[in-house]
C-alpha cells in the first residue's frame, strides 16, 4: 500500500464512519505507522471496501495468489471460492487472508 493510498483512505473512512480505517499504532511528525502484525487486519479492511468482492474491484493480492495456485491445481474460480467459504465456516478465527496462506502452504508440495 502506498503512503498516498493510506492518506486517502484515512480521509475517506475516518473514525466513526461506516467503515473506519484502522487507527495507527503511532504517529511521528504527522506520519502514521502500524505494527507489522496488523497487516492482515488492514488487508481485511481493504477487502471490505464498498465495491470490492462480489464482482466489484480487483481481488486482493492474497486472493489472486490463491486463485492462481488453485487454477494450477485444476480448481476453477467457483470451486476455489467455495473452498474458502467452507474453510471460513470451519475456522472462523482465521481471516480470509490467513485462510489463503494456510491453503497455499499445504499446496506447496502438490503439482
């Protein structure tokens, strides 16, 4: 994510809005900063932007990596999407990004 994109999102989605951008962990000289362990949280926020998913916008980077690998293994987009849906129900504590990475890790030795 670029600095410009973060600035734009913070302005468009302030605290109290319907989809507030995650608050930074620190601000130094007006520049916000987030801890590295919060990347998945910010990716999940970004994936939930209006117009994304369900036919709108580009897939997130983790979705694209997952879809590319699923296709290499013979899954079509619908099958790959249903698999993530099933995993989300089975492992509700995991974010979608974590599910993508978990599946990609298990698929490393295949095909």
